């Protein structure tokens, strides 16, 4: 028996028709209900890499190039709990003399999310929380044929996929409609569904 955290992964695994196995949606304590959607005039973008040093530097360098050119656009660089900025400073000099429109986060994920209107990500599942709060997701793919690290690769609408500064500019300047945001919220509500231990108890009782 394979238990999944949501309906998205359940549907994906069911496509493989694993012989002798069945897939059951158990849900996850990570499920959160979506925020009420409102128009935002914030010019701040959250940057959320995974815990890998290389992934942190990929996203931070990309957003830094943009921030130096477009001074009115703010960025919050947020780290995975398993890493800190002192560790990253040993691997790169990009943290020396950062422009004023880049903030290094010391806040909770929820606090950072509510300061922003968009989010740049690659493999981080924190994108689910960001979308639930109404942020516009922007996936950075370094080059066209790069393997995807997109943690919500099954989601085909409402997000931007960017490869360069020009495409990032278009994504940040675009107005993501409330309707698109609702579609995105609907997707992530199936990514993590509410935890329900009844299917687990049923399996143990058989």
C-alpha cells in the first residue's frame, strides 16, 4: 500500500498501475486552507530555493542581476531551515554589498509570504504555501533543455516559466488575475489534502 500526501501524487502513481499495490490518499499535516484573495500592489518578490547550496546560489544570482537593474523591485531571499547565510557566504561573494532592494529574511515563512505578490522557486515545496496565499509563481529554468526541478510540475496554468532577465521582467510586470490565482489555489489544495487517518486504520484492520 502506497500512501500519498494528496490527490495529485495519487493520480500520478495510479498512472503507473503498480502490480500488487494500491495507492491510498492519506493527506498531510502540511495542508493549509487558502487565503482570501485580494489585489496586491506590492513590488516585492520572495525567492525560495531548496536547502542545496548550488540551488540557493542559482536563484540568488539570478534575482540579484535583476535587482541591480530594476531598483524599484524588491526581493526577499529566504533560506530552507537546514541552511543559513553564514554557510552560503563561504561559497560566494554575492552577499558582499547587496543592493538596498534585497532583504535577507529573518522572519517566518508566513510573514515573508504576506509581504510579497510573487515568488521565484525551483524545487522548494514552500511554493505551495505561497500559492495558497495568492502569490504568483515564477519558475526559473536556466536553459530550455534543463531537466525540470519544478516541485509543482503537474500544474500547467497560472504560473510563469522564465529563462532570462527579460522573461522575468515580463512575469513580474504581469497582472495575474484573481481567476488564475483561484485555479492555482485549487491545484495546491489537491497537492496536500487534509490529513485523514481513517484509510490508514482501515488498512491495519484488514
